C-alpha cells in the first residue's frame, strides 16, 4: 500500500510539474510576442508622431485642437509603456520560475469545506493565460503554514484576522527546470535533507537566497511587521544576513502599494560585502535598496572638498588594539548629547565665518558676514540663525547685482556686445531698448556670472564647521582637537552631527526601514546619528557580540539602551543554530565565544573534518606547510588565507608572490569570485564565507588579548568545510581553554 501511494504521489507531482512548466513556456512565448509587437507599434507611433497635427495656432480654438491632439498621442504612448512594463515584469518572473518552478506544497482544509486545497510555493506567484493559479508567492500570508506551522489544526493571519485551517500535508521539492529530482514530506518545519542539500553546495560569488529552506526562527524575523526596533543577536553562520535580505523582500511584497526599494536603506560592513549580497533580491524579483557602509554615508554627506580616509585604512585603524582619548570622545553618546544641547543656545563669533570669493574678487569679507549676522535674532536655535543669515546674504548679493546692473559701465558692456555674444547669453539679438530693459539684461547676465557665489551661500561655504568642531571639542574635553588631513570616519561622523544640528538637518523622512548588519561594530555616536537622520524608520539591527572585532564596538545592552532611552520599543531575537560551518569547526569557534556558557550552539552540518593545527618552528617551515596545503586543496572551491590585519596580508602577498597567485582584496575591485585562492584580513572577511580557510599564524604571540579572541572567532567561522591553523612556536592560549 505504501509503494502504491508513493507511486501515485510521484505520478501526480510529475504531471503537475510538467503541466506547470508548459504553462510557464506558454506565458513566456506570449510575453515575447507582445513585447515584439509593442516594439514595432512604438516605433511606428514615434515615426508618425508629428504627422496630421493641426499646425495652425493663430487662434485660441486652433491652439486647443493642437494641444488636444498632442495629449491624445501622449496617452497612447503612456498606455504602450504601461503594457510593455507589465509584460516585461511578467516575462522576468517566468524566467526566474523556469529555473525552479516551486519548492514546496501545502494541502489545506478550510473550515466548512470537505476537500483540501493544494498550494505550490515558489519565489514568485504564477497565473496561467487562462487566469488559473499555479504557484503562490512564498511571502503570501498562507505560506506561513509552510514555514511555521505543524501538521494538524492550526491557523494563519490575513489582514489581522485569524483563519483556522487544518494543515494536512507539507511537501518539499528538489527541482531542476521541468525535472523532479526528489520530494520529502515532513510534519514540522523544513526537513534536514533539503536544508543540508542546499548547504552542501560550494561557496559562490554571490550570497544565495534561502527561500526554500527558511527556518522557523528565521521566519519570525522575516515576517515581523510590528517591531519598531528588531535586534537580532545571531552566532556566526546562523543566517541572520540571509534572513534580513529575505525580510526586505517580504516587506516590499507586503507593503507594495506604499513601499518601494527607495524607502529602504541597508548598511553593510564593507564594500566587498555589498557586492556579495547584490544578487539575492533581484533573484526574488525585487530591486536592491540603497546599500551603504557608514563610511560611504559620511562621504556622500560631506563636501567633496573634504578628504576622507579610504575604506581599508578605516578598517585597519578601527581594528587596532589602542585608541586615543580623542577617538573615544568622538565615538561617545555623551559628546553627541553635548552637541545637541549646544545647538539650542549657540551664538556664533566672527571666527566661525570665512570670506566668500569669486576667483580673485572678495564678495563678502568675514567682517561683513559677521555684521550681517548681528541682525539675526539670537533667541533662535543655531540652524535657524544660519538659515536666516543665508537668506540675508542672498538678498544682499541680489541687491548689489541689481545696483551694478544699472550703472553706465554695465549699460556700455551690454550694448557693445557682438551679435554672437548676444545670441550666446540671451538667446536673441538686443533691440534698441530703454535703459530699464538694458539693466534687466545686465542683471540677468550678472546673476549667471555670480551663480557660483549663490551656490557658496546656499551650501554654507562661508561657515567654518572645522572651527566649530574644534571649539566644541575643547569645551567638552578641555583638550585641543587634532583633525587629520584625511579625516577619519569618526571625525567625519562628528562633522555630520554638527552639520545636522547647526547647519541644515540631514533628516530623510521618506526612509521607512533601516537595516544595519554587524551592528556591534557601530559606535554610539554613529547609531545616534542614524536615528536622527531617519526618525520615521523602523530599525532592524543584526550582529554577533562575539564578532566585535573593532574599537567602535558596543555590546548589545548598550545598543538597546540607546534606542530605549529615545522611547523606541526593542524586540530581541536570538539565533543559535549554525548553518555555515561543519560541526567540528562550529565547536571550535564556539570555544572562542565570551558567553559560551550561556549559549547552546547547534550545527546542522555533519561533523566534517577536524580543524588541522600546523606547528612550525621556523619561518621557512611555516611557509612550506602553507604552500603544501594550498596545492592540495580542490581548485574548484574557494580558499581564503585570512590574516589578523592588512599589514600581515601585504607581507604574505609579497613572500608568496612567486608560488601563489592570490586574488587579493587589498588592491582589487572588491568582489568575491566563486573559486580560487584569496588573501584578505579578518576585517574584510567579516560576513563572507569560503569552502576552506587558512587562518594565518594563530600563535601565542599573534593572538593575545580579548579582542584577539573575537578575531579568532570571526576568522574561524568563515570556513564551511576545511580549516587549517598554522602557527609559529606555540599556539594561542585561547585554544587550550576548555
């Protein structure tokens, strides 16, 4: 009986897949035909666009007729474009589904019904040309039954209403185009067979979506639409970044009438990681939101004239063991509060202003600007005072140009222009008009000539924010501020805070969701700035306290405190299951965790190969062992040699240049190829994964401090399959701890 049932199920699923695939091909063919017709129709419409128009515009009636004809043509074009976009989107969706039409099925018996309904789940929904539902989107409300419910009496939510149902079947598929490779039935969540099959694949150039294997705890994060601040603390390899990308796709689907990718902002740890995650959302049919690092945000918001340390220099400086008192102040929430309070009662001095010039001509001296500032009410906040001053400067400049335009000097300049110059500046020849009309032309000419001065005024180039910065820092700390020629990111962040409170608010109210990966690496100052800039946003914060390898790092209790003091309700989720590394590798990096007694880490992977320690007593022996390992590893897999810092990576690149062709991130275009041998510091490796990892010199001398423990945890957890731990002399004492 069991075999008969299995044969029946296999036949049923094979037929359904075959029929679905044929329907997908039919829609693909139809879409391509319609798009071709649209192209031909559009070409024809554009070629006849100007034909047949009533060109007589001598009367009001004929003008109306002409405008009406133009409007009709514009509507035709709009309709064509809408039709094109609709079928283009449908074609893109079909092409995605043709690779793997669906991955799951649920059978549901609704209350009052006698027969169950079958629902097949895919990365997108699909309706046939006859308007028959074949596949439902994984983000649809009923899909919650697949990810998060047990077989039997259960329910799901639609528009805040609970729908009671009986879930009679959960089936998972492995498909390749129109071929049914395998299927599994399971009563609880996603079956390990399908998950392990997905995890067993080699690392690739881009992060893959996890739609078919979303786990219950990940699903809770993805589908949370009520938390103002969602704080996710997940161990290395727990899929927190994958979950947050699926969360973006889910939010865009659920709020598609009111939310677009432009309203979502994702902060990533480094530029390499931005490239690594760039394909996940497009593969789900969604556009990527704006992706930034905190350094890139500073670069975008600061004047282009300001020099800023490059990304690698920032990472390298941030990973150093020691920080200065100045850096600690610039990262503190206390200094942020100080600046916020100062903006409410600051009165500017002449030293805060600088002259405005156009080439060699001084338009406004610092003394003139300060004298104009004296007319501004000092009861206003600092930013309002400067806005008022900017308006006064524009009015004064405009008055001076009008006055200059009425002089005999400018009357002569305008009237003596050649015909070519008249055409160039005014678009027509000057008639012999009155002095008043010539003055208007002169004023028009001067406005254009002094356009850069107006820009300097509107951009507040006359305000020295550096001097303000130095003044406030001295008042707060009692010490002198040292600004680097290439500003550090910490200095840049503080300048943005000053710009926000004292110049023009950087507030972006259109941003609805801000997602921050590796949140433990953000300073208190950086987090407060982001809250100020995006006051209407819901925040999703994810990280791992044990990967706090940077000096900016804050613990999760501090992150909670920052948001809760601003009356944000924080919901925390913890992820303790490792999906990336083998069980043997997972057990090793768990030993490096500060809170290893508090967390129970589970790995879904097989035991795998035990991490291999490679002892060497001389540099030559050490190098030979690394070369031997690299030569024996599979060429079709990704292997990373990970160093403690950039200096060590540069050193290895030099000494191995004759024997190993590293794909180095230090001087590359910052992308993650699917296979090959890479060389990178831990600061850049963060967030990435590789089939094999060689963690450089895990010796007692190289890894000593508590921060080094975090570096070991981070470096070890980058490996999926094999891990090699070479060291000179004695290995780090962290490996001896139980």
